[in-house]
C-alpha cells in the first residue's frame, strides 16, 4: 500500500529556523505548520486506509521526500559559480524532521490539539474543522530517502509512504 502526498506551493522549512530558545515554534514555523496541516486534509481517506492496513508486527514504513525548488533558486544564477547548486536550497535533513512530525505524529490528527491553539495562532486555523494525518509513530519508519530537485513550477513537496513487510528487512 502506498500514499502519494503532493503539497503544492509549500516552501521547505528548516528545523534550524523553527524554534525559539525554549523549543517552542516561532511565528514563521507556526504559519508553515498550519499551511502543511491544511494541505494534508484532502488525504484523510488515504491516511485511514493505511492506518487500517498497518500492523506493527508485520510492517515498517518507507518514506520518500522530494522537495522542489524554483530552478532560479536551485542553481546559482551568476558567475563565477553559475549553474552550481545554490546555497538557497536547504540541508535535506533539516527539512525532514518537521514535515515527518506533521505527517506522522498523532497529536497533529487530534482536534483537541486544534482547539488548544491560542493567540495569533487561532487565525492560522480559521476554517479548520478537523485535522488529519497518518497518526502512526514515526519510529516505524525503517527507510527514509530525501532529495531536492529543480522545478519550473516553483516550490512543492512530494511525500511517498509505503508499507514494507518486516520480513524483507
């Protein structure tokens, strides 16, 4: 079983830029989180089907993340390094953690968590009636692949999640 998530127009976000010193998400990270959680809503049925199929005694998870950058941000545009990979692309490992948490952590499928939003964050979730995600602990990920690619279409992220039989590990 596979799920293919396409998150269009979402710029990657680095875990290095997400937190205040007290490990709370800063305003920019909270806004990005709300954008991603909204983009996950159409996949509710896919998440439910995978949760129903998943058996931790039989399966682990394979996750593939592809982050797309506008070509003009992906490659250096001026000499002497024209055509090289740009510093405007992020370290892939820094883009994985926050995204994986939003897709997998059960608290982000909880309407209790949604109701607990306070302050400026309330406006970020205006119109949300529920949250959805896979709600399977990410410790069951046995294989993680990530890559970044240029795109003429702009920013987007694709996430593929597959069940893997434990017997094949």
